[in-house]
C-alpha cells in the first residue's frame, strides 16, 4: 500500500495515498480498534448537509470567499450521493463528542476539494470547519439524521401497514368471531373490529413520533465549543438553520438555548421513547397474528398467513410465522436500544454530552430496523392475511362467554350456573339454560344473537 504524509498539531502521520482523510482521522483509525460498528453513513450524509449550509452561510456573511464555498458545496454533494463512502472509516467507539468524525468529514471535504481545484485552497479547520465546533456539529448531525430517517423511511412504513389494516378491517367488518382476554374466551367481536385496534395503535404511534420531532427540529449549530458561539459571526446560528431548512425541506430552527443543545440530549430520548412505543405495539400485533394463525389443525387457525418458506429441516410441510418472529425480534432490539439511549443521554458533564456516537448509533438502528421490519411484515405477511370464516363461526358458537348476554335477563349468578353446567357436561348454553329451567329455547334464541353483541 502506498502512503502520503499528513500532519496535524501532534506531528506527521502516514495516511493511505488513495484516501481523502487526513491526520486526525488516521490517528483515530489506528487508536480505536474497537468492534465493527462504524459511524453510520446516514449520519455522514447529514454532516455533509450542515457543512454545505455552513459554507453558504459563511459566504453570505463575508467570512468565506465564493471559490472555497463552491468547492465545499461540490464535495458535500458528492458525499450525499454516496460517492465517497469509502473515506469514512471510523468506528462508533471513539471520543464521546464525535470530534474525530467531524474532522473526518472536514478532512475529506478539504482534500477532495483541493483535488478538484488542482491546488491547496481548503484547510479542514480554517475553512470547512469555519464558525463551527465538533461540539455543535455532531449534535446537529444527530438531529438531522433522525429527522431525515423518520420522515423518509419510518413514517411511510407505518402509514403503509396502517393502510393494509384499514383495508382488512373494512373487508371483515361484519365477520363475527369470539373475542379473547387473558388468552381466554370473551364476548364476541368482529374481525374487522379486532384489526381496527391494530390500525389505531399504529396511527397513535405515528402521531407520537411526529410530536417528538417538533423538538428534534432544533439544532445546536452556532453554539460552537461550549454554547457561547465563540468564533461564529453574529447571526450565523439563525442563518445556517435557515439554510439547512432550505436544503432539506424540514422546518429546522436554531435552538433557543445552545448550552442546553450541547449538553442535553433529551429530544432524542423523547423521540426514542416514541420509537419504543411503536416497538411495543408492533410486538403485540405480530404476536396476535401468529396466535390467530397458529395451527393449522391444532391451534386457533382463525386466519391464514402467507407461506413464504419451509418451516422445518425435519418436519415436512411445516410453515412458520417467520415475519412475526422477525418483527418481534426487531421490537426487542429497539427496546434494548432505548436503554442505551437513555443512559447515554444522562451522561452530560457540564457543557457537553460525551456519549453521542453510541447514542446516535442506537437511534439510527432503531429507526431503520422498525422501518425495514414494518415494510417486510406488511409485504410478506399482513397483505396476505385471510380469515378462516368457518373456524371463526365454529369457535363463536362454542364460546361459553355468549352467556354474558343473559346477565340482564336472569342475573349474573344464574348465568354463571348456565356456563358452568354447559362446560362440565359438554353441552350447549341453550341446552344448559333449558335444563336449569331459566329459559325456553325460544327465549334463548331471542336473547343470544351474536350480531347484536358487537
């Protein structure tokens, strides 16, 4: 491998000749051989957004000349297009401020820009990092990537699965089946009503996530090192937020208190709490579906789900609810990530939180896992759900909890006697009611009408 010599304030460093990163990136690359988790590329892409916005703002404020501004913007566009992915090698397990990743972006932009220019015009600190600090850029990139992934990936995935459930609910709005509470038989419900509960959960989760974004739209950029805005020109914070809003289309605004923006990460804790709520509902829905599809002969078997792959290496013909299993594992991982996010956010010391890389790694993973998991579940399972109407009808007629409708007529205690006798003697509720002398067959038929109990 060929190398070139780069230098920083600590001296000279050998850097691979075919890479755009510089000395500080190389030192981090060499000093943190910890795990395989690299800084997620979506975070890097959003770093490019803020670097471009900062360059444009510095140009508008007379701090940066047009040629350098254009070079920075050009390289930032290349980064966002994924053309420079191989030049961001750093792992999550680095400095807690993300300083080395900020410098990685600065160095790549500077070196690639100088290559384009054919001369040394850009310095990673003096030009690319102008009016900025790692301490305000990294949290800004965190907020931007969270907004971007939620808006572009997660919310559409939730909406698509919700639509599937809405269609399913309408299709089966009049199909009556037995309800269940405590995994025991309960009073009747329509399958459409049951599915509507799943849809409502997703819709509520979507609204909670959208509400949580309102504070994530605030960014720290302009606070520089400790929140005072040292070395940033007057008006920079407000104007760079406007630039980012223009570039992204999101309602980005500058944080009212930069001391809070640098040291606290409560906005992302709140967002991830909403993600955890979605994960909890996803786990519940996926479990409901695999319970209802259990069988095909010795389970509930009230619905069928798509057979996507063989379910066993030893049992021929077995098909398993694999999409439910995948989604429930996603939910478990998101819940585990929430612990890391909360703990990381609690570790702000004075003017800076120093657990930011691990925090955003978990936020990004949760958003992407939920988006991918919901999309897969929708496409490969939910859209193929079919109700087994004969099984539902059979279970409904066998349910002892239809007896609940007798409470207003013969009273709770007598109704309980009817249910107990029917169960112990394996006879119908009607037969038990008649044998106990509480109702005639005609009276029973007038009272017990499942279609009037939903």
